[in-house]
């Protein structure tokens, strides 16, 4: 009964409750549409939950054979964007790509570390120049760059 | 009018202008292919470059950029399941599965061919029927927009064929997410939780990148290469011709998709994303083998791409005749037109006729040029998929980050993108397809605006129900909604009847 | 040991390449210029006074438009851009930060570095009404430092061409007898159009139903399609679609050049001058010297004959308000609208 599916359904119902509450101070016309949607969402989620309890379907969400890599990637991504305002776009991009090009590869020799760092540098600076100077997008600057 | 036509033809073939148009087309394709950069952005960036050009050249270039950018989105959609522009959402449904089967080049050529044909049909419609069609656009008022949005939502039934409940949940979730921001009436802040950047709501592209691209990256990374079931792209001979032959044997597919695209484009506020989704849905409805859609067939790619390119021309109809842009990129074109001193309206076809006709005819040639670029370029572009995941994954993440940031130069968008990535990964694994969620996001504001505006109109006229249910175009749309929502059940019954008939016939022949 | 050496080598390469990029690329995507030196003159964050650079401006200035590209503010900025670049002697980059009717762009502006290299388009009454009507718009009106106003778009009341009203009086009569029956379309909630409708209702005593649309284009589309009975519309829209409508009254102290047959609200006895004004502002704390340079540039452009002609042709009113005038105007309008909204509570 405690399948991933059902946990998610409960989570969605919690979202509905939070959303409903946060509409407390909103005018009638401003809250009409969202409230209808929340009711519809809750309705279907409850149906899903009932189905999920009667016929539990055990879906594995984290079952890849290299699942650790996925988590590493996720954490890496979070670190990447979290550090971007502090260290700047260029530095974080280079770090992220250099680390992961090397980490994800089958062969992890020091030689490949050099290769990946160079590649990361080239790609980052290439796109940076393109976006900053051609597309005129001011990419985040950190304390260094 | 005829002399304008002939002069315009001459203008189009002016070598410098033509060359610049091709440059614009190529630039547009590149920008469109990069996730996060949209056709609107491409045009906004390039408009200043056209100031120094004469109006005919400037418009030709901008037209090329528009056409190229809308096409370019299919490249990322097919190769990495990321719509390069919102118009390519539907292209991912069959485009990416084709890539996974090792048929990336098939998908790319199909996209190029159908974009080109679709765009051509749209451009011809624009050229010949513009003023007539503009009046149709005006007939769409708030109630009609509401029903149009509901009709769009019925597409969920098709997109979530495996589990309708989950599709409906996804759709409702998307609709709810679409309400984040300032309410259209009352100006209240909804679900912003103190983040003033959320006043504008969620950016569609950020959600697209998060829901479509990031989960695929995680998939790429979490399995070893052989278990990931991604086939390497091997260059084969004659792929392009075989695709064209196959698509040419089904002319109705392309024609119908193009017509849908043009009409959706004509309605201001409905853009390429909706056009492609509706067209995809209709392609399934009219197909003899609907269950194959979504597994990776070129018909799916063709339906989506033909309509989104034809939508380009459609969006120009209300723009040129009334000055009301049919889609966001058209709004930028409006600005460009005004800065060149051209005013939309009947004058555009008479006083400025030469310039206008040059623009319209150049669209035809832009679409033809698009075909050649796509045809020959596809086999090289397809090779991108052969890059090892250890390089491809971080690279794509990098591009997603830079793309999400570029939308509004706002770090919050990047954070939201990552958040959506995680949500998309989990929901995908649990059986909730991303299509309905995105559909809800896109249609939410159209539905709400239409609903609340129509409610106000109804209040003023004293009869709200009549406002929603008695207007002619609304009635047509309501009927379409009902048919579309019930179709999966009707088509099931039809299938069973056909099978029963076949069995009876066999039984009879046996007896005889 | 080998691993450490290699790591060090990698980091060194990283550092060197970044130094190269930044050294050659300069700041914020301008075309080379003076490279990375200029940043050092200003303090890193906060609203402190920056030390004044006599060579200002010597790098690219960002002109932020808090709306979507293609809109009116964008068109104006594009008109001004080449002239600005000429006058200021540096490149001017137009970027977009749309959202919340401009609120997202303005909240970023009040938090940006007051180094004189970012300016944002501002619109009255938006910057006044949004903080008043929203819990958290992200900024407050007094945080906005205007540098110039260069365009006025008066707002007028128009009805369908086939409607039974030929004059403002007939319209008011009908609206009085049928409260709420007349639909008036406008762009946005608590925007220029909305406040014009509110003011009108307050002065005439009628009740109408205001129907907000997401922009001027959808508003006019709905009107031309006959879905709303009347609109409070921008002057340029009124001029553009003049032949498809009957314009009953117009905002202004005297009649509008392009619409000489249309009476003003004041003429008809209603003391309102609804309009939307466009200008430019800078982050709070920007040194006065920089503000003056920017203001002078905009004034020069505002007095440019051909630009004024273009604007008038398209239905706008060119205006030239420098810093002091702009600040006074903003204060006056803030007072007016604050009182108006309070009187309605």
C-alpha cells in the first residue's frame, strides 16, 4: 500500500491544501479559477490514490544500475546553480563541466582529467563569449569574474 | 496589385537581400536550436542590425530569422528531447523516440521537409487570403478563447493514453502552476510566496527545459550504455529520399497540419506550441494506425513541424492587416515595422505594397531554402547524438542553464529549471507524462483570461450562461471539445466494430 | 603526488584562461573598451555613493525594458538607441525583463548597483499604482529616481462605430440608467486604463464593468471584434483605428492635434487628464552627475525634430522633462492617484 505512487498522490493532496490556504486573502474573481483547478486536481488525485491502494503498482524510481551517478549529477547541478551568483557563471560552468566530463567517463585517468579540463574551458568560454557579446546577455558575475 | 507583385519578385531576387535572408535563416535555425532561446528573442536581438538596411531587405532578413528559428527548435527536440522553442514541444513526442531507435536523420529530414512544405502552404495562404482571414480572428472574443483552451485541454486524452487519470492530474497541475503570479482580474498576487520575480508567473521555457530535458539527462547517466537502449546513429545512404517518398505518399497529413497551423496562428494569443499540439492530435485522430504515434514514427514529427511553420505565416495575418500580432515573435516584427515607418492596415497592401509583397514572397523562398538547409545538414547534425553521454550530459546541462538564464537575465529562472528537472524526473518515473503538464501551463492563462473576461461580460449583459453557450463560434468549439474528449472511447468502439465486421466476412467466405 | 600536481595544473589552466577571457572581453558584454578596469572604481554593493568618474560613460549602458519586446516601450527605446549611442559616445544595449506589468523590471532596478550603467524604462501610472495595490510589488514608488520623461500617451474613451451614442452625454445617460451594463475594455488591472475608468466613474457617478485584457493589442482586438462596448484606449490606438470607432472624449488640457474633433474630458466638465507617461529611471543612489548626463542626453533626443514628428504621426505626445521636472511630476501624480484610490476605499 505504501507505494511510491501513493506517496506522490498524498504529496499532491498536501500541495492542494497549501495552495488552497494561500488563496485566503485573494479576491473572488482572482481566486475563482485556481480554486476550481485545485478541486479538480484533488478530485483526480483521490481517485488515483484509491486505485493505487486497491491495486498497488510498485514502481521503482531509483533503480538504474549507475544510480549514484544520477544523484551525483543532481547534487552537482544544485551546487552549480547555487554557486553561480557567488563565483560567477564562467568559473562555475568550467568547474561543473570539468568535474563531470571526468567523473562520468569510463576511464578516469589523470590524463583524461587534463583533457576534460581543457574541453570544459574551451566550451565555457566559447559560449560565454557568444552569449555575452553577440546575444548581449549579461551572464552572472561572481566575486572573481 | 499585379505590378507590386512583379516589382516585389524582383526585390526578392536582389542578390544582397537574398543572401542576407539566408544568413538570417541560418542564424534563426541556430538560435532556435539552442534550448532557452526563442524565436522572439532571436528577432529582438537581430532587429537593431536591420535598422541600417532598406525596409525590403530588413523584412526579408527578419522573415528568414522567424522561419528559421521556429524550424530550429526541432533539432534540440529530436536530439535531446528538449524543445528548442515552445513550438517544438509536439516534435519531441515522436522525434526523440526516433533518435533512440537510431533514426535521428529520419526525424530531422522529416522535420525539414514538413516544415518547408507547411511553411509554403502557410505563406501562400497569407499571400492570397490575408484580409479575409483577419476578420475571422476578430470574431474570437473571451468566450471563444475559453472554449479554445478547453479544446486544447482535451488533447490530454491523447497524450496520456496509457493512464488518463494521470494525464488529467498532470493537466490540472499544469493549470495550477499557470496561475502563479498576478491574477488577470483584481491584480492579486497568487502563490508568489514573497518572491517578487514570480509576479510574472513561471516562464514556460524554464518548465519545458526542466520537464523534458533534465529527466533525459538523468536517464542518460544512470544506466550503462547498453542498458540505456539508445542506438547509435549510423549514417545510412538514401535516408533522406526514403523519408520524402514516404511523406509524399500521404499528402493529406501535411496539408491538414499546415491548415491547422495557419488557422491557429491567425488567432492572436495562440502560437506555434498550440498549433503543433492540435495538429499532432488531429494526425492521430485521422490515422489508420493511431497506436504507433509516440513510439517514433515520422508522421508524428511531420504533423508537428508542418503546422508550426505554417503558424508563422498565420501569425502574420492579423499583424499585417490589423496591427495585432498573432504570436509573440510577430509582436517584435510589429515593432520593427513601425520603426521602419510602416503602419499595419490596408495601407500596407497599397501605399507600401511593394515592401509588403516583397516580404510575403520572400517567406515562400525562405521556406524553400529551409528545405535545402535541412535536407543536407541533417546527416551532420544527427551525429551530435553519438557524443558519449559523459560529455553530452554535462554539456546539455550547461546549455540548459545558460538558456534558462537568458530568458530574463534572472537566476530564479535557473533555480526553477533545476526544480522542475527533479519534479519531471520523478513524475516521469511514476507514469505521469510531461505533455499534459505543459499543456496545462500553456493553456492556463488563456483559459482563465477568457473565463473571467467572459464572466464580466456576462455580468454586464445580465446573462452569463448565454455569454458562454449561445455565441456561434463558441458553439462550434464546444462541439469540437465534446467530440475530442469522447474520441478515445468512440474510436475504441469503431475498432471493435471493424474487427467484428472483418470476422463476419471471413466467416461468410469460409462458408462459401 | 602526481595526482596533486595534475590537479594543480588543471586549476592553473582554469585561472589563466579566465583571466584571459575577462581581460579581453571586458565587462557586461560590451565591445572591448577599456577592459576590466572600470569596475574597481565603484563599491561592490549597496546603495552607497559611488565615486564619480569624469569620463562617464566609458562602458556600455544597459537600457532595460520591463515589458515584452515589440511593445510600445520597446519601440521608443529602439527609436532612441542610435541617438543615445551617438550622444553618449558608448554602446547602449537594450534588454528585456518583462513580468508583472513591469514590476519585475522595476524591482530589479531598485536593487541594482547605482553605477550609472543601468537605466530602466518607467511608466506612470504603473509605478505609482502597483505598490499601492499590491502587497509586495518588489519596490516602492519613492525608490524610483526618474531621470527624464519623454512621451505621453493620453487615454481616450471610445465606443463602437455602430453604437447609439454620439456624444459623451448620451453615453453617460445610458450608463446611469443601466449600471454595470456597459463593458469597458482596458489593458491590465490597476493600470493607466483602469484608473482612467475609475476616475471617470468617480467623476460622473456611473457604474461600468471594466474588463481587463493582457495588453493593448488584445484590448483593441476585443474592441474591434465587438466584444466590448467601449474602451479606454491609448492615443496611438485611437489614431490608428479612428475610422472603426467613435471617440467620445480624450485626456488633455487642450484638444489633440491628430483628433481635432474630439472634445477633452475637461471641456465636458470632468476634471481628469488620463494618460500614460513613459520615461527612464535609475537605481536609487546613482550619483547626480551621472543622472544629469543621462537626462541631458534624453532631453536632446526629446527635442529632436524628426523624432517628435514620428511620434506625433503615430499618435503620441512628445514630452521633454528633465530630472527636476520629472521628479516633481512623479510626486504630483503620486499624490493624485494615492488620494483617488483612498477615496474609493
